[in-house]
C-alpha cells in the first residue's frame, strides 16, 4: 500500500502566497493618489504655508512701498481671486512634496494661468497693441460735421436711471468735444432687445443731462458694432432734415475697440476721424509686490483684449 509523501502538497489545500514586496505599479498608483495628499495633517500644513506666503507678500509690499500699499495687498489676498491664487500655489507645492506629481502639475498650470491673465503688466501689454495713439484735435481745420459715439458707455440702473458704465469715458469725451466746439452734432448708437431703454436712447439722456442740446443729438440702432455700422451707412445715405451736411465725421469709442470699429466702418465705405478714449494702458509706476497678485480688473482687460483679437480672426 502506498502512503502519501509528507512533503507532497495536499489536494484542495489553499495556496498561501508568501509575503513579498508590493508590485511597482501599485506603489506608483498609491503615490499619486489624492488621498495621500489631503490628510488633516497636510491640509493644516498647507494652511500654514498659505498664511506664510500671504504674510511675506504683505511685509514685502510694506518694505518696498508703504503701509497703505501693504493694506491694499492684504485686501487683495483675502478677495476670492487672491485666495484662489494662494490656494493653487500651495496645493501645487503640497502635491509635489507628498508624491502626487500629476496633481501638482495641474495645480501649477492653474496657478500660472491665474497669475498671467490677472497680471496688470500683462493686461497692459495685451492692450498696448490694440490702442492707437490719441488724436490731436488741434490738427482739425474746422469743427466736425458730427461725432458718432458707439453704444456701451451707459448702463441702466435698477430704477431705469442711466449711469456711466465701464466705457463711460465715451460719453464724457463726446460731451467735452461738444462743449469745446469741435462738433456740430452727435449720433448715439446702440440697440438691445433686452431692456426698455435702448443704448442709443440712454446715451442721449446722459448727454442731455450734461448740457448737449437735444436737437443736436441723433440716434441710430444696432445690437453690435457690425449692425451699428450698417445702420450708420443708411443714416448717412439719407440723413434727417437739419442734420449738418458739411465737414468730417468723428468716431468715439474705447481705444481698445477703435481698430475693429474702423475696420468695420471701412467695409461700409464710412470714413471717420478716429477719436479713441478710455485708454487702459496705464502710466508707468514704481514696482510694487502687490502687482504680482492677480486682480479682476486686469483679468477683465486681458479678456477684452483677447475678444478684440478673436473678433479680427472671424472678421466681426
């Protein structure tokens, strides 16, 4: 009779794997897991780093400039965009430190995008290529036939009272031209299907309130710049009775918008004297560390500069 050999494995016995090192793929996955980064200890460490960075920025600004600038720096840092800026920086550093490089790269890219698009110097540089030099009015031999002021300079408050908006310098500059005797009439443009008071009408109301005679103000609709130029073409082809017949026509709009407006006007054979205003390229000032903190205003300027360039690409 044959007996089983003691060293032979017993049938149906479970096979127990000896302990050994984890496969390389598993450890790599664990190393890049977000759970490894967002522990309570690491979150507290990140908050401490963020506070240290903010305190450093405030103190640097105080030393570089003055207390008032440091106060404005502290205010910028506790605003939503400032908090997001600090968070993306700290999150990137924390992810790289705790072995999650993929997440660190994502946060680093977000930090770079926020820093670049919200930087005042970058916004100035992006606007600088769009804004033409200011027209010197002393070169005009006679008053303009009229000034066309494109809509967008006036907003309507909750109680339907017109107020100057972000492009309000258009209205202010037009009034200055009238009171200085540089124009014989004004055409306000703009239309909208969303409000009861149209942009052209709002422009008229604002100009009347600062002394421009009502009978010297005309209106022309248009939901966008292309439509405004189309309607202006029809206006000048058959102007209303009493409208001045002699002289050049000036065009008032924001400096960053002037090149596009003139291009669209040329497509309609409209010849305007460009009268840009509302320049966003600022004067040079002493450097302040606060300028490194992104601001909503700079981000807005960057976005509008990008919009003007995209409009040129699609011929709008």
